[in-house]
C-alpha cells in the first residue's frame, strides 16, 4: 500500500529508489519488468518524481539521435524547433506516445525527434558529432524558456515525470518498448523541487544516471563543469553526475574504473597508509579534485555498452547487485531484484567506492565511452562557446 504523500518540506533521509538490469547477450525485453521492479519500492518515493531509461528501444532508427523534449507551451516548441531545423536534419518528429494516467493529471507537451547532423557543418567546425549534439542540447536547455531536452542519445530514450514511478511507466506505455538495458528511479526530493525536469534519470547523449542521496559538493562540481561549457539548469544536484561522466569518459577518455575512482576516491588517510600502490590514486585526486562527489550517494549509470552501479566511498546509501546467467541486476533493495528474478545465481552488496559493471558481450573489452571520431585528424580542444552559430 502506498503511504500518503508527505509535505514537500518533510525530509526523508533514506528516500529514493533505483533499479536496473542489463542483458549482456543483447536480448531485448519489454519495459514491464522494470516497471514491476521499481513499483515494488514505491514506499521509497512520494509521487514527486519517477523515470526510466531504456537501450535498444529504437532499432529501426538506431543511426539517428533521438531527442525527447518537454515543452511548457507552444512558443517554447516553436523556438526550440527553429533551432533544431537550423542546426540539424530532422527525419521524424512526433508526439511521444502516452496514455491517460490518474496519477499524472497535467503533463506538458512531450515530443520526440529523430535527427542527423550535416557532415558539411562538422567539417567546417572540426568537431565531433557528439560534441556538436551536446552544444545543441545545452543551447536549448539554457536559452529557451519552457523547453527541456531530457534525452538525446542513439537507440535509447529517457521517460520521466512527476508521479510514482510505476504510474510514470504506465503513462509512457513502456510495455510497448523492447530494450536490452533498463534503469528506473523513484524520487523523494530532499533539497530540490519536485518537477518534471527534476525527475530522474538525467541524461546526455547515451549516458543516463539515476541517483539516491545528496551531493553536497554540487557547487564545486557545477563550477568545474562550467569551465568545460556544461550548463547546469535543472535545479537538482544529480544533473552534475551525468555531465561528469560525459566529461571523464567521452571527452577525457578515462577508463571507467579510473573515472569512478575520481568520483569516489579513498580518503587521504587511506592513500597515505597504503603508500606506493596508491600513488596513481593520489595523482588522480590532485588532478581531478573538483570532480570528487561528496555526500551520500548510490547511482546507476547506463550507456549503450553497459551498466554501472556505484556507491559513495563509505556506502551511506543502499545498493544490492545480483546475477542470473547473462543478466546483471542492481537495485536499492534485494526485493526489487527478486520481484523480477526470483532465484538469482548470486546476490551481493557492492563495496563502497567500487563499481559493479555489466557489459554487452561484444563490448566487454572496450572502453565505456562512445568513439571520439572527428572529421579532421587534428585534435583541438573544444568549448561549448567555441562553436559559431550554435551557442
């Protein structure tokens, strides 16, 4: 039974739920399973936010960037579509399929666009496709009032709203989608407002993050990201996590284990105690001191190639993992896993600060980032502000 919605000012320290799984053999399943898993943990939510991300859901359009955009009004839609038409090639634009759901009474206008980039424009700018898409996302989200791109990857999509997560899944008709990786979140806002844009997951390109906890280093992380052109506009601490992973994995090309160690490193006391074996971690903390994420957190990071679960360095939020054959499950509670996998082969609690990683089989030996292809062989540092006519 659902508990009553609490007042917005009543803080729930242990609130929020997350769950996800990856079929490492690439087998696609519909969204019913992830709805059931997150729905079992509704007591960790309060109806102020729920969301999902699925991978492999647009196989017929896998070569196109899929933008999911929410609009407050027709003017925001008109202004955003003007930008899309100016800088991208639109193959399809349509409303995101939804159904009337009692728990979600007043949705904004929800649209999706399948887009490509004009390679001639990339040649002139000497920039990668992914960087170019990031520029467009940042431009619309920061400059057009009432428009918010909440999903921008290929062959994947995010779906989020104000409501309990199972209601959000029914609203978006997720049982009609097939995916090999699914993640989900039930939100209990603590220090930030409950609104459509503030629901999880937070995404950029193929990265999607769901988070339980509070990021007390948000200000430092945000200012560091702004040095690289990222714009944090969504009134929630979790937004920085998606951008930090994009920066470390895609742009700086760090291995996933190194990136996770930068976000959740050992304490200085532990580093000094272990001596030489921790010299590389010491260097990492010095170079990437501003990406360290302080505060309690448990996160799931999904990408086209894999799924990662990560706790803060002293494990102040719950995280449980399980495996059944080729499927890796990660959730806030073991019950959320057993709801869709009654007899897993193995169940364990990931260690603090140590990532739990599942890979698509063909990508096990690869890095956890999309290829950094450029039209030009010359490597030039790019800032969001350095792309004429985009930002």
